[in-house]
């Protein structure tokens, strides 16, 4: 250990002593992952020092630089264990590739349902060609653009500022690089305005990106767009459906979503070349800062959105902009409601659900603090996909067949009522006794968290065909003693507090045991 590193370790140990309860042994950890840090103290945190100074974080950052080789982006865990008598022990470890501080990914190619890997089938009409843009579409977009310019001039006293128009040759080259053909009205926009970086309001809040940015963005990493919750242990594992129903495929990402527009405020808009059964190729969908559930449906096409903007300008349905900003028209632009949280408490569930004005649209439902719950009342929420039951007493598990994800925290529930459920693949159980034989009766089950449940036969979990499994350290120890893990296990997580040495030993065992 170099002298500089010794000094940094000593300073980090001083920080740890301030965080752990005085006079008691404890562990201070920091997890460093992709530029973000998270801190943990167990078993007992001491009084907060309030010291969040730059100097303190700079010490940790400099220690990380000593420990991490250039280009190494694995998760790093730094730990200091204090003995309560002034002594401290420093340790650190890197997570395995594709893993994190408490998880191991054994099959990097595995994805949860609704989370497709790159290499999706090509939809009809997307093969790149040398054909010029449809002249009828080009003429229609040009007419709408001319009218927009006139309204912009009338309302602002100036012409909108667009980019340099693209050529057909540039479009063909870009499309061949991406391996697809853009919708005809998108091509028309590029031929007519090039880009809308000055934010004219032509398509309401979304602005046309330069063609080279579209190409580089589409090909960055894996082809396509989004996929921000594709990790095996991400929170939003069940993919929710956009409205109108059936227009957009319920997937987390797609090779055939091409981001062409942005509001430059954290939201992106893509053309969807592989729509759902009720959708249309070339429809516009959005995702980003203002979208917390499913993707947003914007319009059936660029032409439709441009037509709606021009129609709003004709009737002067426009808000004044500040500082020469874009025209802001009155178009529907709100994420449809998709979730609800109900404090059930001593009430029956049916009347509680009846109070929800958007119950027919709810896909994610939180039921809290119920004394009793009869899930037959969920007939009022026919599109429920994710159900979170928190701190319940007795639950009657008559689960609708639409539900894919269930988190169940209750004192009493009969899991045999779930037998044969055709869609339930993501299950978390807390506080309940669990018989493994009941889980074996769930044909779709692939993701299971029993880390806070009492399991009758932990070793028998290895007989389940689950792909992702979360258990406590004690439960994993039982499986290890039995020399067994599920045969097709793709990802494992160790819940609760663990020392660095324990996690390293556990992850090494898993890699060799599968």
C-alpha cells in the first residue's frame, strides 16, 4: 500500500468512526457504481455529523482512483469495520462483471418478459431503399410547414429558424447506416427543414434533431431506444402498456424505436416502426423525465401532429412564449393515469376501488394497511399488471389473470389459491410462511424474492425453474450447504447487510456452483 493510499484509508476510517454508533462495533460501506455512490451503516448508525463537505467526498473519490484501474467500470465496494474501541479494518472488492454489490448475473443474455434483447425481427416496410420520398407526403408536409411559417410570423413577428435541409442522398446514407427506412413524413421534414434546434414549436414540445445525431444516438450501445429498466433487479420489471390500448407494444425497449425528436428538457420522442396490433408504423411515442410508467403515445404520425399544431394555430389556441421561445399550442400532453395507491385499512376493497375515477386504466396498484383483502374486488381494475400489497392482515389471493407482478406482505394468505396462474412471473413474499410446493404450481414464475419470508424447505428452491432469485444470506447458506442452486439460474441477489468478505465468498461460490 503506497503512502498516499495509507493516508486516504486512514481518513476514510475516521469518516466511518463518525458514522457508526459510538462505542459499538459496526460496518460502514460505500458502493460506487457508474459515478453514483450509496452509503450504508450497520447494525447501528451513530448521530449524524452533518458533514457532507466537498473535502469528505474528495477523500473517497481519491481513494477510488487509487483502487480502480483506468477504464474499469465495475461496481466497487469500500468497507470499514470498526470494533468500538478505536480500531478499524479496511476492505474493498469489485463486483463480478454484470453484477453489483449484492448481486451476481450468471447469464448476461437473459431478460425478463417484455425486455427484448437486440436482434428483434424486422417489421414490414423498414428495409432501406434508394427510393425517393413519397411526393404526395412531401407535398402535404410542405403545405403544413408553409402554413405554420405564416402563423409563426403572425404571432411572433418573425420567421421560425430551421436548419439546413438534407438531401435525398444524405437520407439514404443515414438510413443504410441505421439499417432501416424512416417514415415518409419524417424524411419530408429532413428534406424541408434539416432540424429544429431553435425550438420553433412546429411539433409542439418536440423538436427535430439533426440527422447525424439521430444516427449516432440510434447506434450508441445497442441499436434502438431506451431499455432503462432492463436490469434483472431493477424496480420496474413488469412493463406497463401505453394508451391507447394496443397501439404500442408493451416492451421496455425496441430496435425499431428511433429517437428523432427531443424537448431538450429530459424527454425524447421516437418514431415507432414496430407498433402494437392497434397502432400504426411511424407513430410517435415519448419517454423521459416526465414519464414514470409506460411510454407516452404522442400522435399516430408526424403528419398528424403537425396537422394538430396548425389547427390549433388557426384558432389561436396558443400560449404566449417568453424570451422569444417556441410557440406553445393547446394540445393534450399529459401522461394518462396508470397507477394508484389506496390506504385500505379497515374498509372493504370494493368500495375503496370504486372511489378511483381512473380504475379501468390502473395497471400498477398499491394496497396499504388493509385488515382484510379479498382480491376478487380487482374485477374493478381489469388492466392491473402489478399489485403491491403492503402491511396487510389476511389476504384472499383470488388474483386476476392480468397480474404479472405481485409483492405480498401479509400476516395470513393461502398461496395455493395462486396455483396455475398463467401470467404471474414476478413474485415477492414477505412475513408469510411459504411452502415451496405452492410455488411449483406457478407455471410462469421466473423471478422470486423470498428474502423476508419463512420458507419450509429452502433447499427445495433449487427444484424450481426460476431464473432470478433473491434470498437472505442465511437462506443462501442453506442452499450452499445442500450443494444446490436452480439449474437455469440467471441472476442471484443477496438481500440484507453483508460484509465485503461474505459477498465475495458468496459470489465466487455461485459462479462455480451453477
